[in-house]
C-alpha cells in the first residue's frame, strides 16, 4: 500500500530482537521496561535495534554510524527486508514494504533498492561487465542493452577499458568501484551502502569517497551510508545518526553534532574531528542587526563577503589576508551577518 510522502525512507519505531523467545522478551521490554542486559539474562535474546525512527529525504546522503555492535548494520538490513523487524514500520517512497509477499518483495528490491557491501561480492567467473549487468539480467533485459548500460556505468566510476577483465585481476579499490557501478546500473531509488570503503587503504578510500560524492550529486540518489568512521560520515553525510546499543542517541547535521554533542558518548566520537571543514559561517557569525546596533552601520562593499555555508577554514584564510570583518551573505547575496577575528578564534578553540 502506498501513501503520499515527502520522504524517500521512513523508519518508525523499529525494534529487532534476536532469539527464540523474542516475542516474550519484546513484551517484557514494553510492559516492564527491562534493559538490554536483562533481555539477554532473562530471555536469552539480543536487542539489535531498539525503537529507532528516522526519515531520509530524496537525494539525501544519510549516514548511520556507531561502534561495532551498535546496531547500524542490523538496522540497514531492515530497509530492504533482509531482516524482518520484531516491531515497527518501514516505508520506501511511501510504500509499506512489510506488506509484500516474497515475490513482490523480490521485485521491489530489484527495481528500487541496491546494496553495496564492505566485501565486494563480485563473481570471479564473470567479467567486470557481466558483474555490473547482473541485476539487469535478472530483470530480463536483453544482452546488448545490458552491455550498453554496464559500459556507461563503468565509465561513471572511471574504469573504462577494464570491462573484459575478471574481478580477481582488479585491485581492491577497483573492485569496489565495480560494486558501485553494479548498484548504479540497476538505477535504484535507494542505495544502501554498508561500510563500503572501510577495507581499503586510506588514499584509495579518500579517492572513492570523493568520487562517490560527485556521483551522488550527479545522479541524485538517496543513500543510506553505514560507517564506524566519523571523519567519513562528516565528509559525505547530509545528516548523521549516531547509534549505541541499538538506539539512535543523536541525529542531526554533521555541523550540529560536532558543535553540540548530546552526551559524553557522542563527545568522545567528535573529539578528534577538526572543526575547520565542518563548522559553517552561519554558526559563528553575529547577526547583522546586532553587529550594527553595537558598531554602527557598515557598507558590505567595503568588506570581504562569503556565503553562509562557507567552512571555517576558508574564513580563517580570509582573516589572515585582511584584518577587516567578514560579511556573510544569504542565497540572495544579501548581508546576513558579520564575523570578526575573535569570533573565528572562539570557534576554533571551543566550537563557538
């Protein structure tokens, strides 16, 4: 059943308990409020996901992160029903995927959802092009069309000329690009990416992150991206959800999570993150009316101007080049605020 929705993904009150007595354990959780530890001790069940709700807008990159065992990979497998929730609702483009029988679910997955894993999962006996076109073959697309689409997606991930090679002839980074091309070839509405770059060397990982972000903008794919690395989440995510013990403990923009962690657990995550690339001008500026009430009216033409989403690193460079205050403008290029040298120092030292 489909309902009108502004969201590509809607997850509402999802629980997942593993174990033979999961129904009784879940009842005890709801009625008695027992803890994850008590669920294990009393019912020999494991709480994988606990009362998780979130939404993802079309075209957004939504990162879910946490330490090993936090529930992030368990959660993402509910989006395409590789796991059945103990309780809760999952909607994809307004469609309740819990309502599908097996054949309907398989058809929906093939047409709307693609997944990229940490381990590439390429078939060694098939060529690169044949690996990419696998989902199209399953749909019954003719061979020539399959190869045409595979070639086009191979070009997208910068692997022209490698189509006739076998997977074991490619490096790890190249194999992961093939995995991404295979997912894109299906032209899904939703991309599920479960730590796709974590097994790669740092240099290759950075290159693929950059390429993925470029492709995401170009193709406007809604992406659920699982990672244990906050640097990666901050770099690529429009929004981030941080999980602990199966629950989301904070969900916000990368900037707000770095600047305003809700507890010590999140603070430990963000402690090593440089604010220079995360914090934006709008977070550290003084509103124009407040500034002018204190210092008098200014002519923005006489000062350096930057957009409100300019990162702190660029603002610092401007402060080095000139001692003048920086005028921050909105999307219509109208002055919105002012940043002084001391504002930048404060932002670097304590987050604003």
